[in-house]
């Protein structure tokens, strides 16, 4: 469960931006909030903004942090650390992350600062009894440990390198459960869609989950029947193969491809849809069925296992009914669910205070430095609970929309 996240100096993000799932004092829809030891947490957050304002950069920063944590232990001596700073940042300006989250009912606070050459700082704290306690705190090559962890961590100091995160090292080489749980939060609990920054696409993810979890598959089949697609069963096949350069998808950004070189094995998958009287390969199905298969398998798994789904442009290729069904599933689908959905969108039909609280609506906007500002509707003054948010947004009341100062006009052609 994500509580709060900050990022600085990543793509369009120059100065520090802070995003929070902590509920404000607004008393709207309080029954839909997660109560974590007296602190109320929101389940969903929508991010609006003009094209190029930084919505995707913000969500990608979280995905990049996940990859950094999961792959840092693979860095070899002399390897650069992948960094994508803001274009106007001064040379050697570090990129900084800080994140707070809950894993197995314990709150953790993790942060780091780095350049392409080395880790500048890194820390991990936790709150086992509501009070902050140190797990480790690092300043370049100097590192201190909490008393409980000192013996375990000192035994693995030889594995620490300037270009490796100590979190990744300790999760792999120590017996400290807390370090492993934090690592697993990044690896397993943060789920991204679409997946330009990860090896497996959601079709493969769905096939894998349906194979391993018959309960999950049955829920999906029942849902498909409810939307007049009478699926009787789903058969899946897997083929594992060694990773090679030609298997890297063409759409992967160049700056991300180095992460793929560290992957040794990939999975090829196949799915067949059984309608009773006949079956078809998923590739032969309509794009609508393919899309539903692609998104609902992981979504159901995310809800059942209380994971965090981060989705760029939720409405893309989805019918508005399906978008609302996804939101309904996250907010109402499972009693006492701690699953969360953070998404960017241009769909102003969702901008409604009968759907969201003010602290669930966020905006991105570029400032004069071509850098992203991030703020929530709850931070703005004079926004009434009965206000028409859709109308106010389209009128520019909250910012974060494009303004056409010189509308495009085609010159008149002779004879028209």
C-alpha cells in the first residue's frame, strides 16, 4: 500500500514533486478509505494535465525506481547507473526518490539520491510499533545500521559497491526479513500498465496468473459471461527461452534497453479461448476480447492481493463502461481491500465529486522552466463540495490544460 512518494530531477521533473495517497480532512466517501492504524488512505487517484505536462514522466519515475531497485544488484564494477535528468538540470545534479509504503502491516520509508557515477545517499527506516526505527542509513561509502540489524549487515559489506543500492544487496545476501520485504514491495506490489519498462506484457501476466490460480481464472470467466462473452474455459501454454537482443521489443525506449541485457530468461505464452462448441487462439479474437483478457486478469489479481496498480492513460482502448467497472472493482469489489489504483487520464467524464474526493484528483502543469508541477485539487482554495469540477477544469480554473494562444488556421485557397 503506497502512502507517499516524491521525486526530483527525472525527465520533465526538475524540482521536487510530492504525491500522496494520505486522505485530507475531507469527509466525503470516508467508508471507501483504507484505515491504517487510524490514518486514512485513499484507494484511487486520477492525474490530469495537458499533453507533455509530465503525467507520464511522473508515473515513469516510479517505474524507473522499481527497475533500479530490482536490478541494482546486477551492476558490475565500472557500470554507469542509468540516470535521466531534467534537460536544464546542472551537471552532476543527483536524481532523488523518497517513498513511504506499508508491507505486511508495517510502514517503511525508503529514499535514495544518485548520479550516473554513484549512490550519493540511501536510507531505510520502519515503524514496527508506530515509532521510527533505523534499518540502515548510507552516505556515499559510509553506512550505519540499526542495532537490531548491525550484525547481519556488517557480514555483507564486502558486496557493497558505489554503483549498487544497499537495499538490493541486503535483500539478496542478508537474512534480514525487513530488507527482503521492502525489495519484494518494489518487485511484486508495484504493477505498471502499459509496460514499456518491464519485460513481461500483461497478456503474459494474465496467462501466468490464470495458470497458477484457478480461482482467478474463474472470476475472469464469470466476468466475461456478464458482458455477453460466453467463455467456458481458458487453456494456456508456456515456453521459456534464453534472452537475446532480437527478443527485445522495438517500442522499448533506448534508455531502458540496458535493463533488458541483465535478463537471462524470457517466457513465451499462448492462450486458447474455449467456447464449448469451438475454441480459438487469443490472437484470432477481436481486439475487444484481447483487451479485456489483457487487463482484467492482472486487475483481479491486484485486487485479491492488495497490490498497487499504476496505469498511464486508463481510458485508452477501453469503453467508458469498462473504465468505470475498473474503478468500481478497486473501490467496492473486495471488502476491506487495500488495493490501489493510480492513473493518468484525459477523460473529463470522470471529473466528478460524486466519483472522487478532492484529494483523489491531481494535476500536472509545466512551469516557466519547462518543468513539471504536481498538485491536488485539495490543495486549491475555494473549491466547493458541490462544484462542477468538469466545467471548472475545462474553463481553466485549476490549471493543467493546454491554452492555444494562436489557434491554427489554414490559409484560404483561391477558388474556395
